[in-house]
C-alpha cells in the first residue's frame, strides 16, 4: 500500500484526513504509528529501445539534482512551473533541484501540497531565491503564485513562454546553446494570446523565433475541447470537408453540434489553437476510438495503441511559407482520413498512416528550417512526445540524416519538465548580465 487519494487530489498523508476524505470509497485503512513526512507518488518510466521517457518523476528520482553547465555566477532562482502537472524548480550553484510531481494545480489539495513542498525544499537546501520565473498564462495558479511570491519578497519576475520552456528544458539537459525546437502538447498560452501546442522554434543563445506552427483552428467550448475530442473532430471536418460532418458527428448523439456549427458559420471565435494534442484527439474521434476523454491523453493513447508496424505510408499535408511563421496545413490529411474511413480501410492502418504523417511533418519542416537557419540540433519536448510509437518512428526517420536529435531524459517531456526550461531560458537570456 503506497498511497491513497481521491482522483486528481493530493495523496493523503495524515490518518485523520484520510479517514475523513476516503471514507466514501473504502471501508478499510492500513495505518502506522510512523507519520508520513513527505508525500510522493510512484515514478513512471518507459523505454523506446534505449530512449528513456520519464512519464512521472517522483519516488526514487527526487531530489537528484541536474547540473547546468556554464552559469557559475548566476543567482538563486525559483521557477514556478506550469499547472497541469505541477512541479516547481530551484537553482543554486549550477544545480537544478526539481520537485516531485505535485498533481493538477486546479485542485486545492494540490495547491497546498505545492506550497508545503516549496517551503520544505527551500529549507532543506538552504535556498533563498533572488529571481522568480513563471509561465505566461495569466490564469495559472503557478503564475499567480510566482507573481505574489516576487511581490512579497521584492524580487524581479520573468515570464517564459510555455512551449519555449519545453524546448529550453531539453537544451538544459544536453548543454545546448542552439537548436531547432519541436514543441508539441495539448495547450499553452502563446505570445499572441492564442492557445499554442504544435510549434517549431529556433533558439540561438538569447535569440529565439517561432518559425512554424500547426495552422490555427477556432477554439470552441473552452476546456471542454480537451475533454471531448468529438468537438475538435467537428472543427477539423468543418474546415476540411464540411459535407462529411453528418457521417461522423450525429446531432442525436452530440447534442451541442448544431450550436457549435452556428458559431463556426458566423466565424465568431476570437480564440484559436495550434495544438498538436487536439489534432490527435480529432483523429481518434473520427475513427470512433474515443469521443470523450475519461482521463488526460486517453484519445491519443488509444490511437497510439493500434498502430501497426507493417504500414509505412503517410497522408498529404502542406507547409505554407508565404507568411512567417510558416503554417502547417493538415486539411488534406483530414480529407484523406475521411476517404479511407469511407473505403473501409482498417483503423489500425489509418492510425499508422497518421503517425507517419506527423513524422513527415516534423522531418520536412526541420529540413526547411535547417536550409534557412543552418541549425542541425533538434530538441523534442511536450506531452505528445510521451508517445513511444511516435518517438521510435522519429528516431528511425532521422537516423540517416545530419540532424542531431535530443529528447528529455532527466525530466518528463510533459509540463512537469517546464520548470527546468524556465530556469534555463532565464539563464540563456541573461547570460551577459550574470557574467
């Protein structure tokens, strides 16, 4: 028995609290006369060949420090991380000390867990931050906490964009000063106040640019989009082949379909997303694999699970370089998937072709970036790269190229690795001031 908790809430560590909160779900409790001082989840790791992917970094790995080279005169730093997979970081004497996985900071118990763990880390490692770094998202608990922390302690506060922080986290692990950053996840607040998640960057020292991204799609229903993949399927169908909507999204089953269509027809959305995670959701829904996520990432995981190794085809897509940043248009991909479904091509083959398409997008976009910016390093980060099938296909595709590939290995590629990226981003951007 390692832990007990309500789904999404913090682990229970006190007998009285456990008896009160867990009574509705269990009749039996195993207790001990020895108190739990520091709650910590089990770690989760998977391997793709020899490539380690940390899914959850906690028991057995915390607080092993990560050494960050070449910043010996830097101040002590507190990085607040992000919210979906809460994890903060502290920096002292060239060492990054990251917290264990603290859960979704939407929940009060996890917020309390975050605060008590930060206090514990500061005390045990004798760290008194001089700099505070946070995500750009104005409504994140972690951002607001960092702002209050900086104000109460009269410290300078810096913000690092979410997907840049993902890229910086890989650079920190591998001591890179320049890279092409491929940052794919479900959601993150962008510089233009849209929801990013399918991003290509270049980073050269303190200079960085967003070079390309998945073509924007309108955001409908806010947070429901991440929990109900059929909504994203509807949006992609509307933009690519609206005549096929009724074949996939029936009004009798999806009750808000007509309401969403009315908004789409009026072009009333003032918020857009470039999320790769939402594209995976859309394809999973089109294949009727998952219309509703009962846990985070369910649709993408189910899509990954049916990929077959004997299929090596991909769908068509377009890279529009007329404007900058370039846009990756998967409209043709959606149309070809719809055609395959109509022709009774197996779900396994369609899912496989879709994964090969994502690899094709990455490879050809990186080639185009290298032609223009002369960078050979490619750093992959973001929750999408927890997908072992995708990582394996990427490694094979790039194996005979001149590119050097780098992945997160000491922190998870998901939001729990953001704090490391926030600190490295600050260090890179303030190198001259520090030295």
